[in-house]
C-alpha cells in the first residue's frame, strides 16, 4: 500500500537503521532526499528531485 510506505518513510525519517529495514535497497536515494531537503530548498530542481524520490519510494 502506497500510504503505508510513505508513512514508514516519514515516521522513521531520522532512524536510518529502521529505514534500512523498510527500504532495503533505497538508502542511497533516501540519503539524496535528505541532502536535497537541507540544501537549496527553494531551488525548483531540488523540489522536483525530492518529489521523484518520493514517487520511487512509494511505488
């Protein structure tokens, strides 16, 4: 279920160990998401990439 995957991501955002269990092969894109969330939050390219990563995580 997409909502459940999103919820797992949001609820465990700061706990990489738990995120690794839910998103086993996706930690590199999760780390990219976190990086893009911290830098240049007003940049359109960063917002678009974060959206793309979220779509990839909840597929």
